[in-house]
C-alpha cells in the first residue's frame, strides 16, 4: 500500500508540474502599440553583376580564413604530441 501511495503522489506531482510547464512554454504578451509600429523588412534588390552575385553566394573570400583555422587546429593537435617541434640542426 505504501508503494502504491508513493507512486500515486509522484505521478500526480509529475502531471501537475508537467502540465504547468507545458502550458507556460511560449507564453508571452505583446504590446498592441508596438505591433503597429513594426515595419516589414524589405529584401535588397538583386545584384546585376553575375560574378559578384556568385562570389557573395559562395563565400570565396572566407575560404582562406577557414583553411588557416583548420591548419592551426591540426598544428595544435600535432603539437600536443610533439610532432611539430623543429628538429635541432
């Protein structure tokens, strides 16, 4: 009987708190006056230059920075094992 009572108490507490948390998720009030002032964001006009549009879409200018980060990461890993240390002449 004690086991059943404890099980029921735990179950009821779980249901009580679970439903309260589920009901509270995402609950937020918005001011009506602020909603009227919001303006929709406009999309910029497409670029007439095809080459410039391709460069912007492919992130070609960011590749060297990514390669540098990868090289430093690999050097750091290898340096932890003593592999990248220069040899004495």
